[in-house]
C-alpha cells in the first residue's frame, strides 16, 4: 500500500513539474513572468528592431571522400616504404616513435594488410600545390598507431604532425575549407568504447608556416549561422547522465572562428538556443512524461540545461520572437520523432 502511495506521489510530482515548466515557458512568450520552477527564470521574448535571422541548416560531413586515395593509386604515386607513422608503446613510452608503414603490426605482433589497415589521403594543407599525406590507421582492435601527416621535402616525406587524440578507431570526419582561407582543413575523429560514446575530434588547419590543431572532447557539427562562408562549430557534450546511455541529456556549445582559431562564444548566437536547443529538450521531456523516479531525474537533467540555455539568451543579444512558442515547437519536434 505504501509503495503504491509513493508511486502516486512520484507520478503526481512529475506531471506537476512538466505542467509548470510548460506554463512558465508559455507565459514567458507574452509577459514578464517569474518561473514556477525554482531557479528557472523565463523573461518575455519580444520582437526587436535588431532581430537577426540565423540559418539553422546543418551541413553533412563528407568523410574526405574527394581526397582519399585508393591503395592502388597510392602505390603508383608514392613509395610506401618512405612513409612513416607514429606508434605508441604503452609498456615503455620511451620506445614510442615513427615506424615505416610497411612494418606495421597488429596487437599480437603479426604483419597487417595495409590495404585493410591504412587509409591514405592527399591534402594540400599549405596551398603550395603539393599534397601532404595523411595516414589514418584503421586497426580497430587495440589500435596503438596514431594518425600522421607527412610533407614532402625534396625527395622524401617527413612527418609534420601527429594526432593528439587517441582511441580504438580513427576516421576522417570532414575535409573542407572551414575558415575561408582558400585551404582545406581537416576534422579527424577517434572513438573508444563499444558504442563510440567517447568520440573526440581534432581539427587541423594551416596558419603561417605551421599546421595548427585544436581538440574537442566530444562530437562536432557544422553550421554557418550568418552565411558568411566561415563555419561555426557545434560541440556536443554530456550534460546529464540520468537513465541509460541512450537517455543522457546533451549540451551544445558554439565555437566561432576568431581569425586565428576556434573559440567558444555561446552568446554570439542566442537564437540557436531559443530556436533549436530548448525546443529539443522540451520534445524529449514530452517523451518521458510517463511517471517514474528515473524519468523524473531524466526530466530534471533537461530542466537544468534549459535554465543554462535561458541564461545564454539573456546574456547575449536582444531576445527575439520566432513566431512559435516553445511548447508549440516541442509538440512539432515530438510529432516528428514519433513519425520517424
């Protein structure tokens, strides 16, 4: 009897929480209102003469397809014995260093099939009309080689960069000109874990005479909010871990190009949080409306992130009206999710 009573209390509280959240957001669309949820302040969203429309389109990754060389093509253009790749020795780090790709071995010490274990890309990072060589190891189990970039000096290739990120599986995410300097840039990925939930990204670009890198500890997505040809990066990371892995809440930071590198600047585009991220959280909350203690924690994760997003909206440019309320957008997102 007591267990049933506790369940009813939890169910009532979950529905009360969800109801107050939507009421607060609805009131916030038209008037100054204090949230009924502690810590969540919803201000009025008014039309502004400074309104800025941003492009929310997401750009698909190309996986570097146009730059990849088939193994046969690479053999015809390059003497593979001249190429080296970085190898980690985890038992004795002092023995880590470059080895010839022709001497690559698997974790058991057996020679590998290079055609299956190595991807080769030709990329002119520095714009000198001569391609640098990117070597991406594809040994999935026990990968202890790192992605390596080599540049040709006279008659031989010399390594100029080694990936900082490490993991079980490397892959090229994208190769394109991200910053409008007329030179291609690289987004490299590396994952760990059976479900690849520890994916990390590293971006490579040329500046002056040097290849620069920047590491992001989770997923990266491409946007061009102001359509100036310079891409913004959406960097997703774990924002709440209630429930199973598939139920975790994810937070998104915005990185913008500052002329030299990417830096976090969430307040530059508060519209993203208002038009996309918050409605996404509300859609997820709708899908967890069935009452349970676990669902309550999952919902609370997203309520906290909504508060975080609202803080960015308030600290950024003047808040703007999109014509659709948060609850309406949430219902549309939830409907789309059910159709999928």
